[in-house]
């Protein structure tokens, strides 16, 4: 029993491929109306060639199923008329896609040639501009190098000033260290002398006894009064 067109996988796939061909034709019409020196033209060219390759592959696969079915049409519920109809459709699909592919490839080749000629003319006309750009770029590089040299000189001078300040600080610290050492030595010497005097006084007072200590204290009091009068009353 033969299946209906709505159930036959061939017609389901054929419908999808036909939709792709219709979209291909629509894009091709846009491509024909687009200037060849624009980015949109390049984009449409790539899109058309990719679509052609995809559709042709799908049609080839569909043709393989027809070849398999033609070996035993009765098993698949087909006859020669249906097989012929299917072959005609795949052949027509190939022709439609092939026409678009050839037109796009020819247009792409012409566009590339025209673009090469335009580029050659542009390169010829812009040679002087390129030379001027190179010259200005060289001047800019030299200016940057001079500025860098000046900045390095300023940095070197700053380092030298910092080094001088550091040396001065080091000398000041060394001088203060010497003063502190001398002061420490003098204090130690004075301390030793005071200890010696205290010991001598203690020895004298011990030898003098109580009477001698009282006389010594009295002598010191009188000496203090005399010094006070000399300093504050004269």
C-alpha cells in the first residue's frame, strides 16, 4: 500500500529543500541589486555560496534515496512514473542552485578584479601620502627620544641631589656620634673623680672623728655664707 505525499519522507524533505531554494532565490535578488564595492555585497556573496553548497548536498542525499528505491519500487510502493517525477524535481533543484552559484562566482571574480584595479590606483595615488606619513612618524619618534633623554637627565640630577643629601646626613650623624662618645667619656671620667673625692672625704671624716666632722661642717657653712655674700650682695 502506497503512503500519501504528506507521510512520504521524500516529500517532507523536498519541502524543506524547496524552502531553502526559495530563500536562496530571494537572497540572490538582493545580491544582484547590491553594489559590488560594499561590505553587504561581500557578506551576501559568502552567504549565497554557503547556501548553494548546503542545498546541493541535501539534493544529492535525496537522489541517493531515489536510487535505492528504484532497485525495488514495489517494496516502497512506487512506480516508474513517481520515480521519474522525483528525478525531475531533483534535476530542477540542481539547475536552480547551479545557476545561482555560477552567477555569484562570476560576480565575485569580477568584483575581485575591479577591487584589485581600484587598489592599484589608490596605492599609486597614495604613495606620496605614505612617504609623508613615514617622515612625520620619524619626526615624532625623534621628538619622543629627545623628551626621554631630558627626563633621564632630570632623573639623574635628582638622584645626585638625593645622594648628596644622604652623604650630608651621614656626616652629621657621624659627628653627633663622636660628640656623644666624647660626652660619655667625660661623664665617666667625672663620675670616677666624684667617687674618688667621696672616698677621700669619707676617709678624712672617719679619721677626724666626731669633733673633726663638726668643725669641717662649720667650716663649710662659713665658706658657703662667704660665697653667698660675694655673689648676691656685691
